[in-house]
C-alpha cells in the first residue's frame, strides 16, 4: 500500500499547505453509509417492506498509526496547493522523483511529542477556507473532505511512541460564513459557432454567462468546471479566468450573445488571449483539451460556472449545461 499522505490547505496568511506522511500504519478502516428508512406495510411479510431512500451516502476513513522520535516530520509549503497540485505532488513522490512544490520542515524537532503538538494545533481546522485531502496509497484516488476527529494517546509502557488516529469524512465543506461569496453566475448557456461567431458550419462550442446578481464585492475571477460522460467535476474549476488584472483579455467579454457578459469557447484559435487566475496565459492547445483529452467532434461535454470575489471565496456553481463538439 505504501505511505498515506494527509494534506491541509488554507487561504490564511496568504495561502499555505501542510502535509504529513503516515509511514507506520497500524490499521485503516473505510466505511460507506447508505441510509434508508423502512416503511413496513400492514398485513405484508418482510419481503414487501418498502425502503425509502431520502438521505445521501457518507464515506468515512479512520486511520490509526504510530508516531515516535525520528519519524517523518510534517512538511509545509508557502502556497495553497489545490487538488491538481496535490495529485501532482503525490504522483511525483510515488514515481521516486522530487516534488515541484517547495517543502520545508514544519517543526524543527523530530521528537514525537513535538509532532503530536503540531498535529493538534497547526493541523487543526480553524479557518473557513481550510480543506483536507487524503491519499490512501498509490492506487487510490485523492479524497477531499474534512477531519472530524484527531485522537492521540501514549502508554506508560512505551513513553515515546504515540498511537494516533484521525477520522476523515469525504465531501465538500460549505460554511455559513461563506455568505460573503458571490451568488451563482446567471444565464449560463451553450452554443456552437464558427470562428466568426456565426451559427453556420460551426467549429467550436461556447459557454456563456452573466454576472451574478449578488456579488457581495468585486468579482475577480470566473471558473468553469467541466466533465465528460466518464469523468466527474473536480472540486476546483478546470479553467479559471482573471478579469481583475490589467490587460483583461478581450476574448472573454467579446462577441457575446443573448445578453451574456462573458463567454469562452473550445476549439478556439485565439484561446491564447485568455489569462488564468494566477496571471499566466492559456495556450491555444488548452482550449482543444478537456479533462486531459483532446476535444472530439460529436462528443458531449458538461459545464458549470462559478465566480470568485476579491474576498477570495468561490460562489455557488451555476446550473449544469451541456454542449456537443461540432
């Protein structure tokens, strides 16, 4: 199975990520709860019991491991790695290479007590932007969620070895304090157009949208989430578009239709005019690709749009729209 990695990311202090390698596993338990409510019918036997599914499923992971002196120290990175960066970091680790992220020791001491103190303080979820990720070996996908319990105990029979456990629940954390984030983008729609923006002989598919009705503050970024019939939406947008910096791209707010404020298209020969959230430029090749695969004529794609404001929070995702590549 190899090592298990825990990550915590946060927007606090300008953005940071910490990770902990669980190299001395005691045991691991994965539980999937699928609650249903029985509605037994009168004068019917048990086989006629009606099972009503009204609640969603919950997946939890409980990991128990040991921490002793000279065990791997927790690491920190002075940037907020999103799930794509975490997946890259882990893949580089399992490939035996060095990470493209810059990591340093989060504590100067490798004494077990110092590591436990760090775990119960720095690894504690405090900010509404805190997010957790866990990687359970090389062949298991990265899971996103929140740590609901951290437990550490030590025995007098072994005064330098701690038994530690965490309970991780899979899902997306939404806080009521995120009310400062903008509402969802409006009038999200798709169309197919040619390179001049006309409807005849289309060559590309377009996603367009309007500004949220309640922005709470100035919108700085839009994100587009994508999926195909055999993939799912990521927790972070696959494409981000900076509209706040100088030299805002003309493409994003150009040749729009149906009262939309913005649009972006795939199969677009001028896609390299667009800027990412981090200020770097997209290339034309980026807009010939969705989910790491070249967009294919006749294939259907799904999209959602979200906005981010100057407070740094992503708003709610829009309704889902779909388009077929011409």
